[in-house]
């Protein structure tokens, strides 16, 4: 089975490959083409829209997965919209985006810096939504500084460089080993469980 992931981000493609294991061959979008709209009011609606959009444009019968994720930071109140996590600072790079978030949260202290991540995942085929899920993971704390090298190493995943893990001795998410990441019951771990079950059902 092939699974087309509605992204050109190599880090996300690798993430999907780890999630599905040998149940499917994971492939990215073609290198050229329009981007799907991301103007919905919720992460799940955006994921669904992207999955349906691309499943209409990919070869007939192909299974397409799309995600949309956002940072949850309750203490910021209406100053923060998880749906705009990647776009809140405008058309800037990941390092400037990280610095803008730290500036926005500069006045927060203690539990006010608590963060979580929510990820929505949708599966579609031939323009029809098959299913969708939403998951959150293990909460953390927003750091007060950022290492540009850690941002670059994230290959498009910039939040791990800012994410302090209290359950791992205060280390940052970007510092954890692959084995440690795989054992965390985060949003990817939870989505992977339902995704693998869905793929197995489709294959059957």
C-alpha cells in the first residue's frame, strides 16, 4: 500500500514512515503544484481540507494523509490561536518565528509557560474523507531562549527547540534521543496507534 502524505516537509514524511512501519510505503507530494488552502477555524478542519484537496489531484485510488498541528498555550488567552502557529509571525523563517513566540510570552512565568501540542490527522481517497482524528500529547514548558542550531536541526519542526520536558529532567524535546522520543505518549504516538489500525483495516 502507498500512503501519500500531503506535505513536502521531509521531517514530516520521515515521521509518517516511522508511524506506519511496514504497513505502507510513505511518499511526499509531487515537488510542484499549488498548496491546499489552510484557512479553516480548527486544526481538524484544515487537515480534512488538505487531505480531500490532494486526494482529488493524486492518481485515482491513492490514499492521502494530511495533518495540521498547533501549539496550545492557555496563558496567552486571545493573544494566541493554535491554528496560526506557523503563520502568526508572518512570512518568516523558523528562527524568527521562535523568537517572535518567546517575545510574545516574555511576561509569563511558572505554570503560565505551560504548553501542549495538538495534531489533527485526516485520511482521504478520491476526494472523499475516510476518517479524521485529533490528539494532544505530554505537556511541557516554554523555554526562555532558543539555540539557532537546534532550530536548523529540526528541519521544519521548530517547537522542539523551545519545549522543556519536566518529565525528562528539564531537557528540551530537541535534545531527546530517538528512543526517548519513541517512548513518549505524545500526539504522534497516539495518532500512530489509530492510523495503523485504520491502514490495516483498509488493507484487509
